[in-house]
C-alpha cells in the first residue's frame, strides 16, 4: 500500500501507479477501489483519480471553490479536486 502513488482511469482502463513510476492495469473500477482502500490513506479527488495522501505535494485554491492538487506522476503534475469533493477533501487533509 505504501508504494502506491495513485489509481487512475483512462480510456476505460484503471491503472495503479507506484511511487517509482511503474504502471499496472487493475481489474477494479475506481468505485470498487474506493470501497477496498483505507480511507485514511486514499481519496478520490475527481472522477479519474484516487490519490495516496503521501503523494500530495501542494494544495492551492482554484476558481469556483475548487482546489488544485500538485503531485508527481500525475499527468501535468496537477489535478483539480471536483467541487463536490472539496469539503470532504479538506476534512480528510485536516485543512
């Protein structure tokens, strides 16, 4: 678990990315993974990504009450936390 950086869905395939950059296809949807993963370690920031808490480098405000999360190994190194998940995400991080 501590080697997992994040899970992402792209083109109907769900993959696991490790901290050292290896990618593995998994036979679970993000919805199924949410139920299996420890909520203190993982959070689904949007419809495409479940992120490990240790993968987060920086969180900053974005327009329309959303947040941007910076993390290595994510396409573009930044992802937007969906508006519906911002309050829960802040509680999860204890912000």
